[in-house]
C-alpha cells in the first residue's frame, strides 16, 4: 500500500525501495543499499540523485565514502502539491490548445483514405476488403464474362464467404444477356438484382458501397484495377444516391 501511494506522487519503485530502506535502517552507503534493497548497485547512484532532487535524501562524503541520509517525509507532501500544480497548469494549457487539436482531428476524419490495387491479386484483395466489413453491399454491376472466367476459382470462394456471413447484396445492372443470366441466381447467392435499360445505364466501371467504403472496379488496358475510398460522408452520400437509383430501377425491372 505504501509503495502504491508513493508511486502515485511521482516516485519510481526503485526510489520507494531506497527511501524506505533509509527510513528503516538510517544512513547507508551504496554498498549497504544494494544489500537492503533489490536495486542493483549500478543503479544506486542514478536513483539517489533523483531522490536528492526531490528533497528526500542528502548525500555526504565522509572520508572518501558516500553516505546517503533520509530527509523528512514532509517533502513528499510538497512533491504531491507540486504534481497537483503541474497538473492544473497542464489542464489550463490543454484547454487553450484543444480547439486547435480538434480542428486537426476533424480534418483527418473527413479526409478520405484511398487505396489502389492492380491486377487479379489486387482485385481479390479489394473484394475481400468488401466482405471484411460484414455488412450488406449495394452494387452497380458491370458483368464481364472474360474476367469472371479468369477469376472463377475466386468467385466460388467469394460467394461461399458471403453466404456463410449472411451478407446480402442489392445490385443494379444493365439488361444485357449476362445481366439477365446473373439475376437468375439471386436466390442462391443472397442477392436482389434490378435490371435497367443498357442505353440508360452505360456504366464503364463496377461500384460497391459497404460500410464506410466505396470501391470501384474497372479494367484499364486489359489490367484489372480496384480503388477503395474510405470515408463516412462519401459512403453515406453514395448510399443515398443508390437508394434513389434503386427506386427508379424497380420501375424498369418490372419489364424483365
């Protein structure tokens, strides 16, 4: 209990040990302190210098021998008062700079985090990042049979994970033959797809909206690319736009 109280006013465990030993045994040399405490002799000088600065001991040189003597415990109260004063000053100073710190924090919070991937491996990483959110996905789809064939093994694992995690998808895609075929598998793949006229929805990229992420999938010069933008405001805005598009897509989908 004594150790806990003394450390709470700024003493280290080693300082407490040496000070208590001096109070219990009186003045001692470094060699004696090494025996009456668990502090290694090589650290005795460092610890006693710290206690000297705190007013808790004095150091005397008697016939070439350094003697350490304890000072009154009243100095501990002064130590506690000093800590209290420093804490009050620190609080006042902190209150003064808090608005500036908050402005910096808010600037970071609204700044989007952008991650870009290329190639099949990067595409897989981006899709796994989508699944890692473990939340329902909103998607604008651009179905590419070539890419789907190329990544067939991964898509099997993708659907396995998504179904196992009970992650549902709402998707809007052009009414191409591929889109119509895709819609047929909605029930098995936990998805609801809306088909819209391809002339009104000439998308060149695919987009997923999930959590605080908006993910763009595209093919550029034959290279798969995936870009993740992570930002709550952007994701929420994209979600609102999707819901608006979804309502219109429901009207068109009745024709298919």
